C-alpha cells in the first residue's frame, strides 16, 4: 500500500482515538563516542528528519502518553523524561502534509508538548514503525535538515538541558555505570557547547563529593589506562537539591 493511502486510513482511526489538536514531540539525548547525540527519524516519503513524536489517547494522561511514545521508539520506558516547553505556532505542521486533503488528521493544527529524554546509549533499541523509513542517532555537531519546526524544538531542549545541568541528574542518566573523568568532561562540553579547562573541571567535580573512584581502570589504548568512576546516587541527588555550585 502506498504511504499516502496508508496515512489516510490511519487518519480515520486517529480522529476516534486521540485528543484533537494535541501532540507530543520528544528530544531523546544520548552520549556516544565522546559526543552528545539526538535520536531522529525520517517519515516515509519525506526527505527531512524529525523528532520522535505522537498523540495523546483520549483515555490517558499526557505524561502517560509521553512514556508510551518513548517506549514505542526506544524499546524501554526506564528513561529519564522531563517536560520542558509547549510549541503552538500557527501552521507549524500543516506544510509537511500540503499534498493531502485538509480533513486529514496529520494536517490539522497541533499544539505540541515538548519532552526531553536522557537515554544511556547501550540500553536503547531503535524501533522503526510503519510511519518511518529509518531511525538513527545523530551527533548534535552534525545535524541534518529538520521537518516542520523540529529544529526549534531541538534547540529549545538543548538550551533547557544547559540551564538544568546543575539541577537534574543528567550525568547519571547519560553515562554508563562506569566512566572516566575525560568521558564526564566530554559530556559536559557537549551539553554546554564549549571547551572546559581539564584541571578546573576535575577539581570542581571532586569537590562535589558525588563520585566514587573504583579500583579498576579502562583497559586498552597506548596511554595509561584512565581510572573509572561511578556516581554515588544518594550524594548526587542530595547535591542536586541545592544545585551543583559554580558556573561552567
């Protein structure tokens, strides 16, 4: 079945199943190969990339819908999720479906609730559904063209992440259980979009007293194997209540 016909059929069900004019867009971040990544997809028959999203069923709460959409796309629901903004510009989604009849569900005006999610890379299984041709991680340093207003949604999510880096358990949710100090620094540099002084960064994080130095090191490579650390979650959460002190 051609995709246009498929959407027309799905549209009839959507009018019955979902709350009209309300959608969810998720900015799913992960950290991989020393770079911050975001999960993007391509809808079938479309060239531009988009964020994973969906609609709110008439029988569920908004947060429940966000968890469901996240699970459908990543295969897991145990991911940190935070609502960060609402997007409601006129004609924000209609142009993407300009070739369709005005009555189709996907061409209506939608107010979208934005969530950002923090996913540990190894725990995510990318899921391609019947609407998508591909789903991929993209480094935020090399992003493709976005559909609709999804670039603005991504940029707002990244800005929110930067503003909340001292108040939310971002490192804990993006890094593996065991990590090196260089990996932790690379994560913060990716979020903040700037280089950080190595010595100052190490001293500041050690002063927070939220890391546990492990009796093991990262094997491999030509240089001295770096020490491994993990977060002391209780101390981390207590420190976040007042915020990690000091700017970056």
